[in-house]
C-alpha cells in the first residue's frame, strides 16, 4: 500500500502552517489576512489533488478508514485523539482550516471576529497533530479532492433537504415558497410535525430537548452572529427552514462524502448524531450505507461509553500499539452479530456492555 505522497504532504503542510504562526496569533490579524492564508493553503492542496486522490482511493479500499465528521477539529487538548484512534485502522481529518473558509468569505459587515478565535483553536490543534502524531492521523483536503462541482453538490443537498421537509410534514411542497405560504408561525409548524421528528428536534447538545420549537429556534439563532444576520426580517417559517437546513444538509453532506470516499464518519456531537438518526432510514435500505451507518452508530456509543480518564493513563504510542494488536471494531461488530443486535431498532445498552467487556476491560488490564 503506497501512500508516500500523502505522508510527504503532511510534513510539507506542517512547514507551511509553521510560517503562518506569528501572523495568526498577532493582534493585527483580520478577516482579509486569514482569507489570504486560506488562498495559499488552497493552492498548496490543489497542486497535489490528483495524486492524493489516487493514493487515498487505494488506502480506503484496503483499510478500515474513519473520518472526523461534524466537528471542525479533533481537539487533542481534550484528549479526543485517544477516542478517535481506538477503533478502525486509518484515521483521516479533513483540513480544519479549509472547513472554516466560509466564515472568512462573508461580507465584512456580517463578519464575526469570534471566527478568528475559532480559526486559532483549529490551527493550534492542527499544528499539534502534524507535529506529534503525523503518522497516526492524516490531514487531507477531502472536499477539494472529491467535490469537483460545488454548485451541483449544493443542489443535491438542497433537493434532499426539500424531500426531508416533505417527509416530516407528510406534504408535497414543490419548493420552500409553498412551505412559507402554508406556515407562518412556529406554533403552526410544531403542530404539524410528525411525532418522531418533534421529539428528536434539537439544536443544542444538552439544554433544549424540553423547550418549545420557538425557544429552540430563537436560542439557536441568537447564539450565532451569522444566523442573526441571515434571519434578520425573516418570518418564523423562514427562520425554521434556515436553522434546520444547517443541520440536515450537514448530515447529508457527511453521508454523501462518506459514500464517495469509502470512509466511515466518526460523529461525536449529539445534535449531529440526532440528525443522523432522523435521516438514516432513507439510506439503510442500501446495504453499503447500512453497514457504514452501523459503524458510525457504534463509534458514537463508544465515545459516550469509554472513560477518557482511563485511556490517558496509557502513553499514546502504547495505546496505538494496543489498538493495532486488537481490532476492537471487528470484535464489537462480531459480538453484535453473535447476539443478533440490530442497532437500528434497539440494543444500545447491549452494545455498551459489549464495549465495556471487549474494550474497557482490555485497556484497564494494561
């Protein structure tokens, strides 16, 4: 398995981002300067796009690959690298800096300076990975490699989102103007949602499950300067469509990228996972998606079962050796099959027990 260009690009990228460090943490850094840095990063990856695509296709066809999804950066500072390295064979992170590009391409009057702090955190995490874990995680420009026509891709996301709205309201809207004509208030919308969707709708990881639809939407919008700008002077039904669109199109995008790349998504953020559970039944009739989503669900349960405090007692290099010697994902899936657990219907607690018995207990013996 030859991935010499992927490995070489990691070292080269480290050298490039090193050169930006003083500028990024300077008090004078602004939106325009970061946009220029992103332009240079784009050029770096574009020069390597074809050869990286070729090697990555070979890698994903031979190894069990996972990709961090629904999060901008890994968060080594919070020891998330232990969790991400625990299951699967290869672990890919779509370039965190490029993920933030849209934040810096907005008109200056709606630019949020908080985006600079997020960029700095993503940069620091990226720098840590490329400096200390270069052969354990691969940073790659996944969208740049695989999405050749962004406009066409966005249209597919938009069309799916429209079909999703039709399904959760048992309607046949031809476009969103039809929706806005029928619904004008949050109360009207909430009354007509399917019960499962109403129960599952969330915009916050911990705090909004018992709130009304209006409280959920308005709290979410008011927590983000960009959403405040986008929804200014919009009706309640327009705010609903705009707010929900972010999450639904995000999870559809994750699944589409996963199918194109043959990489399984690793999702750890609760709202993102919630939206996966909302849309997955559209996909799991297909055997490929069913197997892939099953692994994503197992990894989410794993993330919420394993105590990181126990993992970080082990030297990370030693931990990686243990995960190589024990294919924990395969062990967990085999136990699920043996016990006839269909994770799409039930069995979350049974999977937790399998993880505790076949991973936690092994790690605690080290």
